[in-house]
């Protein structure tokens, strides 16, 4: 039993070159395999077994035994697995043959008896009322996913569960497809051999092993043959065996009372054979050619190990009914496989394989605001509104601090889950991992990569909200101060000197309370606090200064109001109402002189008390100024209240304002290359006032409130179509010097550049070269004049050395860090079509990247950049498959597909000459 578990372990069933060789030995030495080999020399006998999968997926809870409906599989209903995939499945089947056949026959018996009730499963669900139906379904899916152990097929993207005869996807949630073992085949009218259902094939195999043709007898039709009655879905189904051991033949037939309309018979019936045989048609059909191509790709994937993993992160629009990321990635995978055969050498293709895996972060994400949005959606142009809600609203959700965290968690969890699932099936993987982000997916991937070191940061737009909030609070505090001062002046008029003294005492106690609160805050200042971004620090510094100045003004204004009380009591001191805080000393002297004439001893005592209080306030103000640097953050934490208000302790149960922080999860892998395709990343960074750098470019950008961040990847590319309305450039946000430079043109996958692109670049290059010649001439003339004037030849050498030692700017160094080379570029632009209006191209340009051959070839070339060409390759193939991305001749391909446009390119010299000749004739005529 232990040996059986080791043989059926997932590691030993992996479709790798080493396991393929081992599986071949296992099959050849297996006892079960011996009985499936050809035991006769009849042309109808063979030992090849092929496995198939159904084109139409199974319905939920539909058993595999219910398909196919007829004994013979319909043409084009089932597709063949590749030879090596069939080999791996067959090896696993032979190791568990008795167990699997018993399970299959049991399932056939259940299907023949009809569906049965399963009270046990329903009772289990009833015993768990605390769980919702969605939670039960999710837990069941997770349990099934963990317990499922299948045979990897089709490059590791799918696995086969032999017990249930299901083929299911590994890295995304998909439908199960029926798997069929083809051992006996029938030729139904044409030249193709079609597999029989397993229950019928097993009965024929039993008859074959017993050599039933040796018991031939005359049949009612007059044929000398052995009859074998078969149990199937067609009544009266039987097989006839004729001939000897080395010449036996068999046919499938139905009695006259049976439903012969289900299977069309001619002569003795449908010819049967044991073992797989290729089609005997001289000219294979398109479907057969497609299947052969698919088998070649699967066999290639089973022999070459994965050395580069690419996660494809989608953008907006996945909630639409017709949007399917799995299909888009499948199209991209097929395009790259086709281009690899044309543009890569056998050595490169045999060294590594690239696996593209879709990352569906939006499919299982449910946001609380979606239900409310559906309720408030208007009925007018409902289809358009639903489309906008399923596309554009994802951007709004991500820009909201409420749903931003959920979206980031969904993307991070999916990336880690996919990588760990891949690592579980490929232990010891030491290859590279890259990320392909399309549209909004590129922004999400970029934000995650920028926060791999610091796993938390304020909400990207929080600093803008903070600045606006502080400005409003500052203006409201100023209005409150003015109102409180006016009220105090009005209320204090006509009060007695005793009330005035009581007010002074209250002021002193209130001020002492303020100082005690501030001292308490200073004690808590030493505790660790949260980190703020650079823009928030700048706003906080300005707010602290404003609040300190307001505090000083409050003190002076209160002293002024107190002096008003003195003047009103003594009658004739109204002139003090016009004094400000700067003339406090003069006011006191004047008040003392006038008070000595008309007031009593009580008034003199009041003035003495005021002078002492003023001296005390001045000392406290000086102390506050000395502590200015230490109390900036404290003043921000505790908002200032007007002096007319009494300080109160804030209850713990009152709501508090918090800065929205986004927490990022650490990725389980390091990213080699980040491809931003059709990306609005540039405009997102501009709205956040962020540049790409390592945080030392404040002097370089020479702008206020600029912050920098750097994605955690070795290299970054920004690929876009020139008419894509969603895409933006990124290079100007890395280096200012790259603003006037044109993006790099991605070569056409058939070779060269389109005609209008070449003409445009030629004229621009000519103008650039002309300007360079003029600048060089001016530089040489200036050097000659300098030498002639100084009569010193060393001046020329110093000037040349100064140019050579020209210091690189901060932006150029950041470009080199992001691209990996001194001449690297980030922005790469696709070529627009020659004879198509720009607005027509803009309609589908944003969604066409998945099917674009130029994009696929550019990414493929980059992923294979480190693998050298095979030195043993022929000269002709080397010339046709040159690996230089800049040379247009190396991308030439003579083959043409009918569905693609054939533009004029500079690599097609004959077409250019013909076009020039026709143009000249046209000019002469007109």
C-alpha cells in the first residue's frame, strides 16, 4: 500500500522530462500494460491507447458516465490529449486499474438506475444552520480543491482526476470536462477512427482476450461470425467477429428491432479496431490540423521545464458577461507559442518555457457599495449604465479609501495563492517571476510593488484631503476667535472692578490649565507615533506656525479687553480701546498716571495686579516660543481652542478622526520584470503628486510636496498604443530630460516599421542630425576662438575633458535603475495601422493588447533575452531569426496570415520600389 501511495504521489506524476522517461519504463514493465499490447498480427489489432477530453463542459453535479450519449463519440466532440499527456495518464491508470474500473462500473450502474436521493448530504447541511449557503459552497470548493490529486496535462495548466474522469483547470475556477479512455475505435462513414465509450470498449476487450472469433457460427444474415451482445444505451447492440487469429475483423451492429436511426449502418455494420490509428485521409481537415498543432504544443510543454512565470493581472471590465480573462490569456498564450516557433531558435525554445497564468482578482470580490449603486441606477439607457458600472466604477472604487484596502488585498492574495499553488506542483523552482498588468491592473500591481519594504502607507490621496481640512479648520478658528473677543468686550462693559479682578484670576487659572495640558502632551510626545508622508509634514509645519501666532494674538487681545474694563470703570479711559498688543507698556503708564488722579486705592491695587499678570503672561509667551520646535507635533495632535472657551477633557466615547492607512501584503516572490500595458499609471502618479525615484530627488524636481517611490522589480516597461485613450507615458515622471524624446517604436512582428512610421522617423532623424551638426559647428568655433584668445592649447583639452566628465542627472540614474542599462527606455509604443482612421483605432486599441502580435513578440523577446542562440543553428535560420530588437531585418517573416493586415514596411523593399514607381507614374500623369 505504501508503494502504491509513492507511485501515485503528485511529484511522481508531474509531466516532466525525467518523469516521462520513468513513465515509459513503468508502462512497458507494467503487468496491466502487457494485456493491452497486440496479441495478434491482424491489421485491426493495436496496442496504442489515447486519452480524450470533451469539448463541452459538464453540467454541475453531472456524472461522467452520462456522457457521451451514444456508444460512439461524435466527430469533433472530443479532442485528443498529446502523446506524452496520454502516456502520463495511462501510466497512472495502469497503477490503479482495478480500483478505477470498479468505480467507473459503479457509476454506470447508478446512471442506468436513474438518479437517487441523497438524504445524508442534505442532513449534513441541515445540521449546520450557522453557516450560510455561500459559505458551505466555498468551504466545499476549498476542501475539494485541497483533496484533488490529478495528473498534470497541457503544460501544467490542467489536471486529470481519473476517479471522476474530470479534466479541470489548476490556476482558475473553471468547468469540469469529461475525460475518455480511447482503446477501441470505430470508423463511422469517413476515414477517421472515433473512440468508443469505456463500458462498450471494456466488453469488447473481454471478448478479444477470450478470442471469441474462434467460436464462429452462421448468423441469421448468413455471415459466419461470432456474435457478442453488448450492454449499452442502444437496444440490440452487438458486435460480430470474423476471421482467424491473424486476420480477425469486427463490426458493430444493431438488431432490426433496435433504434438503428441512432447509429447509421451499412453492410455488416460499423468497422471496429483495437488500438489508436491515425487518420488515413490524404488531405487532413482543418480540425485535424488544429488538433495536430495542439498536440505538438502539449508535447513541447511536457518536455521543456518552466523557467519564467508571468502573472497576468487584468484591469476594468471583468464584470461584463462577455469578458473572460482566461480566454484572453489563452489567446495570448497561443500567439506567443506561434511566434516562438518563428522567431526563436530551437536552442532557446528547448532551454526554457514561459507559463502565463491569469490573476482573477475581481471575480470573487464583492464590494458593499455595488448593491446600493444598482438600486440608484436610472432605467434610461440601462445597457450603457450597466456597462459603465461594470468598467469605470472599478477605478472609482479603488480611489475610495473605503474599498481600496479590499481591492489591494484581493490582488495580493491572488498573486500569492497562484504562486504557492505553482510552487506546490513545481517544488524547488528557481526561475524568474514577472507581472503583466493591463489597464487598472498595472496600477494595482505597481502600488503593491512599491510597498514591499514598507507594508503600510497613508491612503494615496490623504495628503490632499488633510491640507484642505487644515485650511478649513484654520479659517474657522480665526472666525471663532474674533467672535469670542467681540462677545467678551460687550459682556465686560460696565462690570465692577471686583468682577474684573475675578476675571483676571480665571484667566490665570485657565492659562495654568492650558500649560498643564501642554506639559502632559509633551510627556506623551516621546511615545512612538505613526509615520506621515512628506506632503503631510509640510502642511503640519504651516499649521503649527499659524496656531502659535493665533495663541499670541489671543493673549494680547484679552489684555486689551481687560484694559477696556479699567477705562470704563474710571470714566474717560475709552481711548484704550484703540491700543494693540505692541503698545501695552505705554498703555499701562498712561493708565497709572490718569488713575492716580481720579481713582481710589482699590483702583491702584487693580493696576498692580494687572502689571504682575502681564509680566507673568510675557514670561509664559517667551517660554512657549522657546518650546516651539518641540511642540509642533503636539499642537497638531491637540487642536487649539479659543481662549474664551474653557478647556475640557475629551471623553473616550466620542468619535475620533483617523488617517486612512492601506496595509499591503508581502509577495511570496521577487518580481523580475513589470509590464504595464495600456496603463493609466502616469495620470495616477500625477494626481498623487508622486514621482518614481528613491526619495532623494527634491532638488532635482524643484517642486513642492513631491514624494517619490520605487517599484520592487528589476526592470519595468510601459507598453501602449498611440491612440489608446487610457494609456499615458511614464518616463517624464522618472527623468525630466526624457520629456521631449519620442517613445521607442515596437517593431512590426513581420519585420521593420510601417511605411508612414518610417517616413516620420526619417524626417525627425534628419532634423535632429542637422541640428546636431549645427551645434557641433558652433561648439568647435567657440573652442577655436577660446584657444586663439588665450593662446593656450590646454584650454581646448580642458573643455573637452569637461564635456566628457559631464555629470549625470538624478533622473538619468533612476532610468538606469529601472531599465537595467544606461541606454534603457521604459515607454514603448506600438505602431498604428497605415490606412485606418485614428479614432477608429482608438475604439478597440485598449482591449486589443491580448491579441496583438507586436506586443506578444516584444514580451517574448524580452523573456528570452538572457538565453543565447544555438551556435549550431544554420545560417539561413539564424538570418531569419535574428535576435536584435533594434534591427528591423531580424523580425522579418515571409509567412502571412489571411486575417492580418499587410502594410507597407521598409523591410519589404520590392513593395517599396513598386510603390515608388507607381507614385512617379501618377505624378507624371498629373
